[in-house]
């Protein structure tokens, strides 16, 4: 339920309603804009009498929220949410490019790639240190050493780092070392992990599970938000369908749908969606055209010898042509690469 206050209601009256709602067992999610002041009620609203609220002269109207996700719901926060990370922002009229290898492999590799992608216009460096691999015999990432190498690359370039957290036991280390914590597709419904990252104040990049519906993705974000962390970036990375040609099927319609349903920024990972390097650029163009707030792209200096996902990784020079080919599309949808 959302209480829409009349414009210009004095704060003391708003506080009175908030106290009353809290005493009835609700948590309140407040959202203010230039012309609106909303009190979103979360939790058990069964003790609330809508007629009584509507009798309050400072209340414009009540909105009943049907969806199970509340805090991530656009009804709770009509304006787009922008997530600031160090001196950068994801969302709004900006378009962010997150690029880097699937896995951190060596200092030379990660620092070299970081310098190249920065010069091309990427604003974040990605790289896996702890890798969720299908086979226990595949390369699992350099782990702690990989995290240290990402920090070296950040020191050398100033690029904020994005890397995946797989287990709650590493959370303190990630909060200390990482700029954006990635929750991967395989952990999208790891509810304990979601609750733990929800207790931090770090930006969270939440990837859609490979067989998750849009509503399930939004409910995963709700888990994080319900613990207090509202700094969430959603990521469409393809879903599993009957089509075998690509690794996954990029659900391009998910972007405008999520934008309609939620205020959170949404980015697209065309690399894991396609699984094929030559499909990354056309899918990236489509992502920009449908209103995504950014891209996450796997870039490797030597894809043929990459320890993970070489077949879908593009070389830095290909990233350069991709970035130049999406600039005009971004402008057409009112965005600018930042
Ligand atoms: C990744 O981004 O490194 C990754 C493993 O992606 P996903 O979780 O989408 O499979
Ligand atoms: Mn990968």
C-alpha cells in the first residue's frame, strides 16, 4: 500500500502518519520528489484500515500495490534510481560500460586490459577472482590473489572494480576491497547471500538467473533491499531456452519491462547471453536501443588462450569499434556514454 500525501503537507503531519503506521506494525519506505511525497508501507498491512487513512485530510489517495515486490517497485519510487559508485553514476541519462576479462589470470593480463578499456571509454573494470564453474575440474579463479590483482589494476587506472561474490564468508573482504559486488546468475536465488549483501552499503550488481522470470529477479532485488541496501543494479544476461545456437537467449524485452516495473537501473551482458564473440556487438546495439543503462562486456587480450569464456570475449580493438557504434544510438535514446 502506498499513501500519497497531498502536495505541501507539513513534515510534522507526515511524521504523525508515519508513527501511526509503524505502531500498526508496518515498515515505511519514504520517497520524495519535486511534486510528490509517498509513504510506501511494507510488511504486514493487515491491521491497517484504508478508510481511516483516507479520512486524513493530508492524504491525497491510497494506491494498493498488487505486485509482491514493493521497495523495488516503480510505484514506490516513480523516478529512476541512479547508483553512485566512487565518482561515477549508473543510471539516469548516463550509459556505463563495464568491461574486462571473464577471469583475472595474471597481473600483466588484468592491468594491460584495464588500461586499454579505460582508454576506449569503459568506466568500470570487471574480472572474476572466484569463479562459479560448471565443472569442479575447470579453472576456479585466482581467488584472493585475483582480488589483489584487481586492486592493482584499480590503482594503476583509477577504474572501480566489479567482481563476483559467491559465498557469505568472504563478505567482509569484498566490502573492504571491491567497488561493486556482483551476484551471479547461479546465485540469484541464494537468499542467505542476498540477505548478507543487503546488510552492506555496497552497490550490488544482481544478474538474472538463467531460468528466472522477471518477477523472480525483482524479488531477489527485494531481498537485498528489505535488509536496507538500496544500491542495486540489475543485469539481463540471457535466459535458457530451447535455442541451442547461442549459449543463452538475450531477453531483450526484459529491459523495457523492468524499466516499467522498477526504478532500478538495468544493464545488459551480451557476452554471457550470446556465448559467441561476434554476436556481442549487435546485441549491445539492441540493448542500448531498448533503453539499457549500461553494458557488461567480456574483453580479453588473447581470447584463444583465455582460461575462461574465450569464445565469447572480444579483443580491445573490437570494444573500440563497439563503443563507437553505440554512441549515436545512445544519443537517440537520450543517453550519453559516461
Ligand atoms: C560472470 O559475469 O562472470 C558470470 C559468471 O556471469 P553469469 O553469472 O551471468 O553466468
Ligand atoms: Mn564469463
